């Protein structure tokens, strides 16, 4: 016997409450139990090749329940009676809008009672319970009703209590045999680069001015342009002496694809000349693609950069971009930042300070293996 989860129990109960709107009274008799078992046996015999038979069985049982609730003179079919007696009491609607109706719809008291809406709710219930392999083509499924007249007859032989029991049993049948969707989801992992951008202190004893900002930009470039090789030096090392174009030069083989300047300041009209004139003239002379990272850009300094085909990228723009990154892309940026501090700047104190921050935000981060070494 299938044991439902709490969620499955709630969904089946909601379905039953929708269609069994009147209290079901009485007990099941021997004929009821035989009919319920016969329905399950017939569904089981066909299920491997046509899963929609399960939906039709539920449709027929619920249809009988709806008619009993609408018709005060409703009576169960007796042994030997079949669909003819059903259609005599509840005439079938055979056409709509001048077209032949391929689904089963019965009429009583000026109202229509069809299986298509029921089937749609059956599909929704199974899919909500993670059984997406249950057929969703309810138009096709309900059009096959003529193949299963014996199931229809058995459904109209049931008493109210037996119809409810059959509904519960058919749902359990499907839940047990239909594979449940599996989603592999781990608990939300810490997006460290977000934390570093927002909360990591930029200045500390023993660290050169601008060091943290340059490490941040190196980490960002390492992730955003990970297909390129980065050539960089420490913050106190001039690019001209090392024949570099910017603070970081990014290559694809022999080709310079990107040159980057990192300025831990607001670039205004007064700072533009001293800080960026040399980089701008290099960009014009060598026609490379260049980025300038700064805390922000004041006045028309962005426009002045564009005149040299350079792009200004503010700290806030970087923050907004990184927020769209997935965990793995952020991890690549953190690794790049650690690499810069350790192997480019070669500052053990700066590395240790960043690892301490990482331990505070993500105590299980693998980089913490190096904290004591």
C-alpha cells in the first residue's frame, strides 16, 4: 500500500473536496469492493502501454459522483446493466457548434457534465505531485473514452463511499507507479564575491594604497575574461617599466585583447589627466580595447574616455554585474583575487586578512585549508 507524503495527501484531499462536495454516507458492500478491485485490475492491465487509462478511470468515477449529487433520483447500475442505461438516463451530448464531440459529456436538468474538466484537474494534481510523466494531452486522452466502456459501467455501479475509495485508490496506484521528478538541489551556497565587494575593508596596515581594489579588479577580470591570460604586477610597479599597457594586460596567445586600468578613486576632471592621460594615448597609438575601473566617474570623464575608444566601469556597475553571476563564476573571481594577493603582489598579510574574512562569511570554504600555513 502506497504511503503518501504530506504534500501528496494535501493535493489528493483538495481534489476530493472539489468533486465530492456532499458528505458521503453509508458503507461499502461486497459489490462495491468487487467493482473497485475490477477498476484497479483493468487499469493495471493497460497502464504500461497507455497511462491515460488511469485518468479516464478517475474521470468516470468523478463523473458518476457529480451526477449523483445533481440527481436526487440517481441509482447505481445493477449487474447486467451497461452504458445504454447510463445514456438513457443522462443523454450524451454528441455535437457542439455543428461539430461531432469526441469527449464524453452527459446532460441532466439542463446542465452538462463532461470528463474533460475532470481530466484537466487530474493532470494538474499528478504534475503538482511531481509525476510529470502522467500524460498531459487531456484532449487526446478524453477522446479515447469509447475504448473503456467497461470502466465507465463499473464506475456507475459504485456507491458514494466506494467512489471516494476508488478515487483515493486510483491516485495511490498512480503515485506508486509513476516516477517522481528528482531535482538535485544543495543548500544555497555563499556567493563570496558579493560579500567581498560589499563589506571587505579596502585599507589595512601593511597593504599599499589601492591594493585591495586592484585585487578585486584582477578577480573580476579573471572570471569575466577567463579565456584570456592576464599579465599583471604589484600596485607599486609601473606598467611602463614592465612594457605593459595597463595595470593588467589580457592576452589570447600573442594578441593583446584587453588592457585594464584600476583606479581606487572617483575620476573627476582634475584626476583624469594625471591618472589616465598616458593610458589614453597608448590606447590611441596601439588601438587596443581598454577598460578603466574606478569608484565612479564625475563630469564628462566617461565621454573623454570614449573619445579614445575606452570604457569606464564604475564600482556600482561591477557590483550590479556580479550580482547576476552564478556561484561558480563568483568563486572564480575569489580565486583570482587570492592569486593576485599571493602570487602577483606576494603579500602574505593581505592573503591572511582576506582568508579571515572568508572564514567569517563561509566557514567551510576550501581556501581556508591554507589559513594556518
